C-alpha cells in the first residue's frame, strides 16, 4: 500500500488528499498540519464566505488573471477548471452561486460550509489529520521519503507539498535542490495621504484606470477610497501585476488616476459643453459625471483652484483644462502598502521551470509534488487563487492514483 504524505493542511492539500484517496481507496494518505487548526485561509476568504472560484469558463481567458503562472496554467486548466470546480462541490452537496462581479461563493454564504465538506470527506475516507506537526526536514533515502517533525518521523512513498507561503518549507525545498523565487507581497492596498481623498473613506468609483507613473503598468476597474488610501479591484490588480516592481521601489511611487476611464480630450469637450449648458450653476453644486460622487467631485474641483462660489460661466480656459487633467490623469503619491483584509498572497515560491505541470510533480525528484501557493503562482483577487489550488490538487491526485495502479 502506497503511503502519501500531504505537507500542509490548507485547501490545496485537502483537495489533493481527498481526490487521491477517492481515485484509489487503497492509498494510505495522511495530512500534516503545522498549526492547531486546518483550513484557516479558507475560513477568512471572501470575508468569511469563501470565494471558491471565479465565473470564467474559458481556460485561455482564465490564465490572464495570473501575473505569475499564466503560461504554465493553460494546460492544467484544460484538464480541471471552473466548471469542474462547480461539479465537484455540487456532487459533494455544496451548491455554488455566481455573484454579479463573477465571484463564486457557496449558496450558504459561509466558508464553514466548505470546511465542513472537506473535514467530512477526509473523515469518511479515513484520512488522518495530524496537527501541530511543523515539518523540520524532508529527506529521500532511495525510494522512501522521510518527513520529520519535532514529534516524530514519517515515512512515505510520495510527498505532496501544499504548505502555502511558508519560509521554512521553501528552505527545505531549496535543500532538495529546488530554486526559490524570492517571495514578495502580491495583493495589497496603497497607503496614500492626500487632501483630495482625506475623510472620504467608503467612497467608490465603478470604472477607473490606474497607472504606475514611469512604468508600463496599468489596471482598470472599480476603485475604493479607504481610511489609509486606496483599494478596490483596480488597485489590487495593479498590486498583483506590479508586485516585484513595486517591491523594488520599496512601495514608494506615484500613480495617475483616470476617474472616468475616458481620454482627456473627450473629457475636456464634455466640460466645455457643460460650461455652456450650465453657465449660471455653481461648479461645486453637483457632479456632472454620474460615476463620480459629489464629495469627491468637490475635492477634485477645489484641487485645481476653482472656488466654492464660482459658476461654470466664471471658470477660464486654464481652469477647465486643469479640471480635465485632474479627472483623467491626477497624480497621487504612494508611501507604503497595507494587507488586503486578512488575506495574504505572495508572489514567489518554487521556480515553475522545475515543475511538470501535467502532474504538478518536481522535475528534480520523482514522487515529489507541489500544489497551491508554495509554487510561484498567484492571481488577482476574486477566487482565482483557490482555482489554482483545486486544479493543482486534482491533477496531482490523478497522477498519484494512476501511478499507484500501474
């Protein structure tokens, strides 16, 4: 009977363990968890609702949400992707629902539903979960893997490393000859202190374009003003795709924001037309652009030197040009970052060139598999990181099960 040791009690590890055991009930599978509890990232995901995946059903399009892993995940997504995730959870009594923004959650709106599903499955399959088993070494003796914790040694035929962003595990993988891409934060919000957004926390604009000045880096989507600066999908996408560049800048850089997602020339023409049509109305009275809330509009107008009592007829050519520029390319200085809610994603991990993505197996060592965030794969927010976990866990389990019956 083949012994399978899963290192890490997170989503990817559980998914690999469950699917391997279901594919071949004769496998002897155990899960080693460093902490007192398992599936903690599942618990806090999506504000406690668990953002299981994203409603993108085309493999090629799905890969575009992965700043690292886009090329490598195309093949795996053709084997197991969003639709398969829906089917898997549905077959296990967990119906999923799609929200307007494409994020997918359990119909129960509770991450505990997913946790209970996994715990019930491993219980039914007889897969033991050993907690407080922080791994201190991984060695290979002929065809046997030896995984040591402070408590004891475990001997296995196959190792699945699913320990997430663990510095200790990366160190052990380096000892096995693997290259580790230095990890840096991926999903984070921008810390900005600027009078234009001070005390406007909670205000959001549904369609913006944000650029990193002096870099070919931009993202579009909703933007949220927070107590500490800016967040929302546009900012988070930018943080993910610019993770390494922004780390090199020590998170000190400038962004420009197009609040209207329109060319400056077009906005200038609209403002000139508004100036004629609303000549006797005060500029600050109401935002002429539906997507820009009144309080933000007031700040942007004041920022270009237009006073409280000025009417549209009173503003000169320079002021109207400055307003068009402020609306479409206003510059903001970023001084630091903040973690996105309680979710923490890193860019970095096992070098993808050292992985066989048909199996998620090491190219350096037979019967050594890597799934989830231990790899240098990460995605934007919205359920994509979990989809990576499900796809890797499933393909790894399939390979292990098939190998065991040859």
